[in-house]
C-alpha cells in the first residue's frame, strides 16, 4: 500500500527530546545471566524465504509432543530442506549442524575456523587447498563418509545446474575443481588464489555421493546428530536422534518443528509451556521470563537507487544520510535491539572500520545540499518510493514512516510502499524492476560468514546482485581487498567501507540489530551470533530439575 506523510502517536514520540527519556529495558537482558557473548557476525543470510506458511491445523499442536522431544516454533515453514540451500535462514534452522555438517565450522564468538568433518587443512599451492577428512564417520543411512563424499558435495553445490543459493552467495557463481586423492584427503582448486576458501567451505553441507544431482532433495541425509523423521507439509517437521553420530549425543531423542506467523502466538507458546524455543520474537511480546536477546548479525539500511534522478545526485544521497536521526529511531523504535550504524557490517566482521561513526543529523547542511542539487537541475520534487517489507523486523512500518518524515523535511516527495517478501525481492535483486522511478529500499543484511568479502560481492560491486550501481574505483578496491589476507585484508576492506560512504553513498546505514529468541524455563541454551541462521539443537540441554 502507498501511504502519505503523517505523524502517528509513535512517530510524534520520536521527535520528543530523546535524551529526556531512557529507552525501554531490554525484555530479555537479565534472564538468569544469559547475556549473549559479544559474538561476531557469521553470515548471512542474504534474504529470507519468499513463502510464509500459516499452520492452522490443530493436529500440529507442538504441545502434544512427549517429554523427550525438543519443541521448536519457527516464524515460517522452510521452503526446502535441501542442504545446498541452508544459507536460507528458515532452512538452516532445521538442517545446518543438525542433519548435515560441513568440513569446517566458524566459531561465532571468536571468528576462528574449527575442524568438523575435516580434521585439518592447508594451502598447498597458490590456488589449491588440501583437506584431511575425519575417519570413522558414517551417514545416517549407514554409508561410510569419505573424502569422495566431501568432493562430491562441493561439486554438487558449486559446479552443478541445481542453482544452489550457496553457489551465488558464497562462491559468486565461480566454479572450483575438486579431487578426492584418497579416502581421507581431497583438494580444492580455484581459478585464482582465494585466501578464505576454508571459510567459504564452511557453508557447504556434506551429503553422500549417492545424492541426486538432477534435483534438490526433500529429505536430506547427512552426518549430523539428527536425521529427518518426517515432514508433514503445512504442519510439522520431525527429527530423530542419530544413534550412530560420531560426536557427542544430543540431550533430546527427538525434535519437532512447527511454525506460526504471528510473533505474539510464538511468544505465547513459550509462556504456556507449549514450546521450548521460538524464533524471531517481537519486543512487545517478549519478557525476561520467555526470551533472551542475541546479536543476530543483521544491519538495517536504506539502499538508494543511484541510477534514477534525483537519487543519481550524490548531494541528494548525502543529504538523506545527514537528515536521518538514527539515535532517535534506535531508542524509540528498536529499544535495545538496535545500535546506530555507519557501515553494512557489525563489529567483529573482518573489514569492520572502527573509525566510522554514524552521521549526526544536520538539517541545515542537508537542506543546503538539496538546494544546490536543485539549482543544478536535479528534480528534487520527483516522487521517491520508499519500499519496505511487512514483517522485515519489529516496527518496520513505523521505521519506514519515520524515514519518510525525515526525508520530507528536506522537501523530498517520499511515498511508502509496504510489500510482501516476494515483491520486496523483486526490488532487492537483479534484474531490478524497470520504469518504477527512484527507489529507496529498506534492507536488512546479515553477514553470517564474518568476512566483508561476502557483503562487498553482494552489495557494493557495480554489477552485484543487490547493488543498484557502483563505481570503477570501488570495484577496483573490492577486488584488491578480496585478494589479501590477514591484517592487510582487514585494513583494505575497512577502507572500502569508508570509500563507499564518502564517494558512492549508495547506503544510508540505520542500525546494527539484535534478535529475540523465545526460550522456555525447561531448557538451557545460550544463543550467539549464528543462532538466527542455524539453531544448533545439540547445544540445547534440559534445565536442572525441570521435566515435562
């Protein structure tokens, strides 16, 4: 729907002197010491599923599960359980590290890579990495795991025609050459040196070499602590404990997922003892007794389409950046679930620039920039459509309204378009829609990998999937940074983000976000920065003295 500029009671409160009020206390911050670790971003989901399935089948009541079943309620039904699509948050919540596992995994707190199905790795040539695989591991179907399965899984995800999400997001649609040298050794070779190849491989879930390469699978087989028990479409997904698992056995014999689209319903299921874990709670439904906050790696921002007037004028883009009051938006709309941002990645991601600070509002200077652009012929009265997605994050509609009001103070003609997920993706991803005029798109980006290359390749390069424009110099800087390692890589990407802000200004950064996980008193689980992308069930234990 399109909306005009108006001042709701909440928006009016946004412009009361913000320093005279303290932000609302975080609904889960004091819950029995479960303050989340200062974990770092682990990447991303780049975007959520386009399908939200409401579960109205009373037979799917998760509260009917037995006492040895871990009960999880998701915000949407996974569109697929295909392992090569596990970068999608709703798929990853079920599959990643539960049903399937990668060769290496990234510690969400330290950012370090750790062995999993690989016991070690090394760069044996400028473009080749060699991996040693773990012996004595079997798949849930009884098949022995070998390096040949690992090579097959990488080839299937990256080099096949399956159009796996991990291929475009993690490998930029560039192929690799994979060879199994023995049962316990494989090599991966890239076209050019790749200093973070092991990190990229942490996104590839290993499946048996008997898995189809012609079609994506509905019931994947892996080496993880749980196996798919059943998927009743629209009702529930059940996992059964894998009794042949090579690692430590999880506490619960079964896990059962259902989905409810309303956050208030998910919160109520935790409060009533009908669920143990619930994803994506809304702050208004969260309490210290039913939830815990965690860093979810997401950064909200406004992407300005620099191909269309008046947004093709950098003075207009910078004026918008200068007029947005991030502190007031964070305090009034996000509470303690948002911190004003100055770049697309949060602290801890390789490339985060410690010297960048959020722009302070300066209405006078911003209006001067717009006036100068108008004097040079920029059509500053042309309608700009501010596109946001329903349910994108808590109070997204109010956030869009606040942005609309602040941009209107510059004399800009801004209208709001609230969309569903599918429509929002049409604006978000190339090929971008034509003949729609200048677009300011409200985005939410999560870097779940912990390295700025994944953000830059998607959001900054001139022709990248989620960028509307760029510059040859920015492209050159990204390419140069991508080829580096260690501290040189950190510094180069930090300079990339600074250059984007100064010379390109495609993004108006709003806030680094935190999530709310519903958590019952019957279980113990410490969420971290990976929780929004993979809900590791083996890390959940029973609370002492609690039983159902």
